[in-house]
C-alpha cells in the first residue's frame, strides 16, 4: 500500500463521472436523484461551507469517491455540524493501493463537531476503526435504554387484535394506560409546532440531530416513503412524533422525538402498529424506548429484537446521544 495517494475535494463537474463510478457498484440507485436529495435540497448550516465529498482521480478518470453530507447537529447541547459518510467506492482496478484509506483520512480532517458512518460493511468498517472511530453497539443500547439506536420490538401475531387502529381505544385496554388523553394522528407538514417541540425537549438529548422544522422537512416530510405520526395531549399540544417507513416488508420506526417521554413512546409505538395493520404489514420494528414504555409495549405483543445496525462515530459520546435510523445515510 502506498501512502502518497492524492485526493481532492469533490467539484460540481465531477458528479457525472462519480455517478458512473458508483453505478459500477450500486447499479440500481438513481444517483442524480440522490445527489439532489443529499446536497442540493439540504438546508444550509449557518457559517459552514463544508465539502460534499472527496475524489481520487487518475489522469481525468475518477477512480475513488467518498461522499460527505453536512447536517445540522446538536453536540453537547450546542448547535453544530455533523458530517455523514456516504458511498465510499474505489474502482476495482484501483483497489488495494490505499485509495479508500486516503479518502477516509480526507473525510476525517473536515472541521465538524461530529462524524457519523451508519452504513459500514466488512470492507469499510476496519478503515474507520483504524482511523479511531467508535462503534456504537446496538445490543448494549437495549440495556442503556434510550441512549443508543436499538429497535425494541417486532410485532408479530398480536397485530390483528389491533386492527381497529384507534390508539385511543388501545390505550384504554392497556394494562398501563398512563395518559388516555393522548391521541396520535398523521402530521402532513413540518409546521412551527415542531420548532416548539424541538426547543422544549432538545435539552433532554445533549447530542442528537438538530430537529427543527427545516431539517425535518428535508429528512422526513419531503420523503414520500415516510409517514410522520404526531402525538398530542388533551389540549391539542404536540408532545412528540414518530416517523415510519416500509423497509424489507416491515414497518420501521426510523425516528422518534423526544425519546424520554414514556407515555409518548408507548402511544407512538401502538400508533405505528395500527398504521402497519391498516397497510397489511405484519411486522413493526420500533426504536429503543425506556424500560417502562418497553414493558407496556411488550404487553401488546412486542418483543425484543436484534438489528443489523452498526454506527461508527467520532465526536459523539453514545451515552448522552440519541441516534436513530435517520442518523447517517440510511434515510436516503
Ligand atoms: C471497500 C473499498 C472502498 C476499499 O478500497 P481500497 O482502496 O481497496 O482500500 P485500501 O486500499 O485503502 O485498503 C484499506 C484496507 O482495507 C482492506 N480491505 C480492502 N478491501 C477489503 C475487503 N473487501 N474486505 C476486507 N478488507 C478490505 C485492505 O486490505 C487494507 O488493509 P491493509 O491496510 O491492512 O492492507 C473498495 O473495496 C470498494 O469500493 N468496495 C465496494 C464498495 C464498498 O463496499 N464500499 C464500502 C461500504 S459503503
């Protein structure tokens, strides 16, 4: 392996050639659409003009690429910036010469408060590990309650019983029905009440994605695959939301905020089950929730489940962070 591999920042003019390179590895992805979604449609982060990635060029041909998606983040309670790793790819003829190592090093030298790689595989995970990235262990997350990404439950046989779909009625029959006045319904737009929700609860999760309405519009509401469910109290005030998406035949909860309100987590978990039942989807996979909410959901047929999710991070203390499936590039 040589250590003198030259990489440079991605330029607009590189994009067609980058799409050609990426198609050799992932032929089914509409890369132009993805570039628009991850960069052109992204909200700008105040004061930051971070790179969107790095390339290795051999003469005029792009032989290696590593994307970076700047995303607003709260780190240790302060507004900041995270760089999300995406689509690390080296042309087969150029592999084994340290190109990926150089691209990861360039990604890592970016000035950002946190860096997140949510899609490592057997080939790329060691590159990040050697660069000092920490892996968040999903199995540990279950016992750390809501501090790390961990799907809690997979609903199997019990979903038919919930087919009437009314969260209100489900809460009434729940052994633990803490706030019967909570109701859940789809949110169609990212409105100002999401800003209020974020400002009210951001202190409970010192390190997490910056969930104002602008960021949520970009990540969740602009995605037609995504359904956002809001949870309201008896006065109509928004207490929390959960976002779901159908993936691999399951309905997966991909985001939940805040994560520390047991009643809201419980209500949104049941609402996700109702949504799945209405769509004829038998399996619902939720993010991890606190032990009381987990117990309440277990009494409704949910059971603990493992997940294939590994997240590699720098700048994030997993014990004080709330990470979900929209951290990293899995939402794309
Ligand atoms: C993974 C990939 C980017 C590595 O690119 P590369 O330029 O060959 O990597 P490097 O030359 O910098 O190698 C870095 C190290 O990773 C190891 N490595 C490379 N490919 C590997 C693989 N498939 N499995 C395990 N280790 C691998 C190398 O042996 C090297 O280790 P060493 O320094 O101890 O010799 C390239 O194989 C690729 O494009 N794969 C397809 C796309 C992909 O899987 N991307 C990652 C997930 S998004």
